[in-house]
């Protein structure tokens, strides 16, 4: 009887582990190199004549994001990409294949949402003084852009939308920071001061 009681916890843990991992699932989801969608993995450049010039065999960074009813979500980025032209991709790995759900700028935030599909907020720098935030949400079938807003940067600091920058300039005047107010008006409003 004593042997059976000491064996019972081991059996319970073994059963719990097999239920946890299930068929084809693990507690540590992985997206292997061979599973990365072809559109992401092949980065061949075309010459102006339309011929394939060279293929870059990039190294990808993969980060598990969430579990969905269909599989697992991963963020895939090119490890060697630097600068503002880098893209991130949200890839869903199911039992049958891995598919790209969304491609967006690599400066982003994820916000948890119901159903495992996160809300994605990305930032695109358009110039030294302008940028845009885009918000993407899962609609049950695909990701769709649900919001977008243009923001302005003054002296390397974001002051917000045109209206938010106007309020910031007025507040700067109130605090006798005329130089700051003028820089905001010049960069955001296009007002030239002599």
C-alpha cells in the first residue's frame, strides 16, 4: 500500500504533463527556420531587367507572442536589419502550416486582446519632424487597420498631433518659453519666423 501511495504523485504529474503538452503541442512553442513562410524567408533582389540578382539568406529573430485556437503566434524580424526600413511580421503557426497574418514597421507595441490575437500599434517615421501611428486589430478573419494618426516631432521629441502641438506651443508661451513655441509653430504649422 505504501508503494502505491508514493507512486501516485508520480503518475499524477506524468498525466498532467501529457495533458499539458497534448498532441503536437509543447509548453515551449518554436517556429523553426523551415517553417518560416517563403515570402519572408526568400529575400532575393531583382535587377531593373527583372532578373534575380542575389539572394540574401537572412537570420531571423522569432518571439512567441500568444496561443490562439488555431495555433501559436510569433513575431518574426530580420536580425541584421537596422534603420527605419525594418519590418516585423506576425506569423501564425498551425498544425498544417505557418502563415503571415500581418507585416508592419518594426517599431511596435503589442496589446493583449481576447482570443489570443494581440492589438498591434506600429510607428512609421516619415521624416525628421513627422511620424504616423497605426493600430491593427483582429476582426475574426484577418488583421485590419482600425486607427491611424499623424504626429509631429520638435527637437527630437514627439509633441503629438497638430492640435496637441498647438496646445503645447500655447503652454510654452504661458511659461515664457517663446523659443520652444516658435520651434513648434515652425515645424508643425509651417510658420516661418524671421
